[in-house]
């Protein structure tokens, strides 16, 4: 069971269902199952700039940030019924309620629009690409 929480400012025209499908497809591709939770937030450049400065020390915006919830103790995975090797290597923690909370992905909508324009693709496709990139980072898979 996947709980994919997608939050977005109402002024941004995004397809939340497409994002959930992309996340579920990636988790299934890596054979990650069980109670998995992930937050995805679509924000503006001002918020992204603030987050980038606070957590990375960079005084600029960026297109995506990933915030993992992880622990290096593999024994904490005992509550996850079936988890792929990527998560085992990253050392994710399963809470006592038996939900594996991967973390949060934050996407800048204005940056996604700009990137999509430069790449000549629809904004929804760029957002899906960014979400996949962020999820790969959360799973400890950097070159997929």
C-alpha cells in the first residue's frame, strides 16, 4: 500500500494522479512494497529559494530538493514485509506503525516550467522526470 501525498499551490496546474502513478511505478520497478509513504510538494521559487538556502546554504532557487528520513541501522527494517535492496542499502527506518516513510520531494513549479520549455516537453512530463530523480535520491539510487 502506497500513501503518496501530493501538495501543490492551487495556482499550479498539476496532475496529482500522474505523479502518484509515476511514484508507484518506480517503487514497483525496484520491488518495494508494504506500507510506503512519500510526500511531494509543488512550490514556487520563493519557497524553493528559502529551502535551498536553509538546507544547502545556496542563495538561489533550484528545481528539486529531496529530504530523506533514514537511519543507518538495518535492523530497523524488520517491520517492512518486502523491501528492495535499494532501501536496505539506504538504511530506512520502519516506524512502529509499520509504515516506511521515505521522506519528501519538493519541486519548484516555475523551474519545472522553465526546464520543460528548454527541453521542449510538456510541464507534466518535466515534473514526472523531477519526481523520479528525487525519488531515486531518496532510495539511494543516483544513476538510473
